């Protein structure tokens, strides 16, 4: 390609350095070939620290080729001060697989709210406030992901920071569901809790479950290894270095959303002790069909499910007690069979991968033009069950809703855990 042909359709105001095409270097050097956020990964492969940790940039970037927004590269930044004004401006050297490269200003696209200090929370959540900025590099001409990008403070793209790999996992996503655990897991979570989470979400219809780790014992990975090998579970290292609430969960939620936009039609976003439960159907497929028949779901960026807290008061489901092996830890969703008499005020989301733009714990921060934020799902169609370790105050009533999942979930859990217990 000539320079004139290569720069066609690239806006002049964003093209700061002429495009080059050095064919002699095509496919010979890939500086990010061994850089990944997939567990296990080193810290330097996960984060780029700027200004003495005032700004942290997630080293893996994401390719967005949706018709509504792409093609573009999306980058996540945690910043200690608000993004308005964003400054200082950052630039990116974009390198394509054919050797073409150019220097381009990075757009400060969206902000997903602050991650504030909360005095009532334990100090493990941290004392500092950071804001999640979603940065974007528009690729006006190219419909394929770059080989890598590298950030610079200079508009000539000199003095580059470490090169950033581009994550792009393209699959047939129509009718598929993904699950994002919206907070990174840390060392106090029992391995059985993670296993229980995976098995119920698989039964509900998840084709991929993304789990991010802050710090975890090796036994967590060992118990999940069969699911990783099958492609059901995607384990990503987080390892954030600053002490902030929930280890930066707001940034993690949006990153997890972009990790799945090309491999699922809908992405459920909740904690490890929460599950979106259909009430008229046995899985999400039937629930989604029901919602499609009752409303035009393409008018919304996602679904909002009211939260229903549960507590352990007395025995577990009788059918589970008859099945379990000796000394087996039962899933909370089969042992907590008393639900709160009220609906909690903290809903959880199932986002459209085509119409949502960013993600958050309890709402959809940004969505494409022409649609509404979310469709509020009626309680008799679906609720988010929250199996809290510390129960909400108030009255609880017995409920056997989860009985219908015992036969589908318990055999798989027992197959994984009972042989380990007997060792």
C-alpha cells in the first residue's frame, strides 16, 4: 500500500504521525506474544503504573468491533482524581499485523464512577479513591485488531510505555450467556464456594464464566482446572497494587464486560454469592424467550433483576441431605432455604453485549443511543438470589424454589468434591 492509500478514511485530527509499512518486519517480532492477563501472570504483565500510582492502566486492551461502537481498542485506567478534566493527554502507537503503524491521540471516552473510601468497611478494602476511565482508540479504517498498542505522553509516540496486547475472542455469541463475577476473588474464599458458583451458573445456561483473582491459594485453581480446560471458566489475574474498595471492582466489571462482548449475547454481572434465578423456567434460555415474547428487548441495554436475600435457619433441603457425601460442604443455595420477606434495594444486571457500553455492580452506566438503560424484570419471572454470610435483619420465610436445581447441580458437585474428601 502507498501512504495515500493507507491513510485513507483516517481523520486528520487523530493522525499525528504518518503511517508506515515496513514489510521487512512483518510477523517477525511480536513484543506481546507472551504477555497475557490469563492466570497465572506477573504483575508487570497486568498493570502499567504512571505518576507514582496516581494512574494505573490495565496492560491488556480489548478490541471492540461492534456495529454500534467499533472498530476500536478499549483501555481501562484507574485514576486517583476525577477524569474531568482528564489530562494529561495520552497517545498510542498502533501497530497492525501487516507492519502498518501510526501515532494517535487516545480518547477519554467514559467514566464509571469513583471507587470511594468507605469508613464502615474493613481496611482490606483500602483507604483511597480511584476513578475508572474507559479510554478508546478509534480505528476508522481497520476492521481487525491491532497486533499491539503502546502508550506515550508525547504526540510523536516517543518514549513508549510497555506494549499492550489486544484481547479478541470472537465466537458465535447469539443465544449465549456469560457470567462475570464483579469483584476479584481473594484468599478468604473457600474453594468449595467457587465450585458451587460455577456449577449453578453452568446449569442456568452460562457458556463461559470469567473469574478474576486478586490473590488466591493454588487449590482454587486446581479445583477449577477441569472447567478451565473445557473452556467453561476463564481465569484472569487482577493483582491490583493499590488499596481500594473491593480491589477496584468498578473497573473490573467493565473490563470483564469487554472480555465477553464477542462471545456472549448477554452477560450477567454479580458477586460469587449471587445468582440470577428464573422463576417460570429452569434456565436462562427459557426466561429470555419469555422476555422476548413480552417486550422488545432490543430497546434496552440489559435486564435488571431485584435482589432477594437468603439466610440459613435450620436444615438444608431434604433432597440434598439425602444425596451428599460425608463431611461435604453444601452449596449455600441448597442450605439457605429461608428468604427475606422484602426485596433488597441492590439489583443486579444482565447486560446486552451489543447495547451496553460499560458495566457496574448495580446499574448500567452507559449505553448506546436510541435505547433505554434497562428493562426491569418482574419478580415472578426472575430474581437475583443473594446468599449472604451475614443475613439481613428482618423476618424470613421458608422457600423451596431451589429444589428444582438439585438433580442437575448436585451430581456434578459431588463428582468433583467427594473423591477429595475421601482422600
